[in-house]
C-alpha cells in the first residue's frame, strides 16, 4: 500500500448540468435574497459616501477680519479692490497692514482711529505698539468668488 496512490475517478463527461432547470427549481430572486444584496452593499455605499462627503465639507474658503474704519459689513469684499480717491491706495493695502498670521485676528492701534488713512499711518508708525484683537464672528469676511450662493444651484 505504500507505493500506491489514491486515484480520483474522473468526472463523467456524458452527464451535463442543466442550469435552466436549476434556476427553475430555485425560483426568482425573493425578499430574502434582496435583503442580503442590500445588506452586503451597505458597507461599500457608506465608504463611498465618506469619500464623497469630503468634496463638500473639506473646502476652507479664504477669510479675513473686517476693518471697520475702511469698510462696512454690507459692502465688504474679501479682496478689497476699492480705491481711495485721496491717495490712490486700495483697501488691500490696509488689509495687508492689519492682517496677522491667524486670520481670526487683526492688528489694531492702541489709540482710537477714525478713518482709513489714520489707521494706515498708526499701523505704520506704531507697529510695535499695536495690539492683536480677535474678530467677532459677525466681522469675518469670506471670499465669495467661488461659491456665491448655494441655493442658486438647487432646483425645486
């Protein structure tokens, strides 16, 4: 017996399986099969939604603090391209002077200032004496050049 190997009998080739007969015996897809199909596809659908969600929630728009001496909340833009007729300086010059690395804060002179020009002079002259002030949430200006209005793309 040591020298003999177990041999597997070959499959008979003359007997064919009728797939249509098997499907007829099993029947069409029922409630139980649909339950399993849905259950098996819930994990990939949840993973796909997690990936796609980042496309809508991951974008951080550019933002900065309002400069109340130079603009008001109703007409303020992120870029501030309005030009002052008196000295031909744009609002962006004031924004650059008053911005800090943290976008939720701004530099403010230690003394009260009435106009944009005074603000610019005080920030240049007394830069070391300027204090860092945190903006209120109502005073944050966002860049709306990419998304102006989300409801304009929604159809009823």
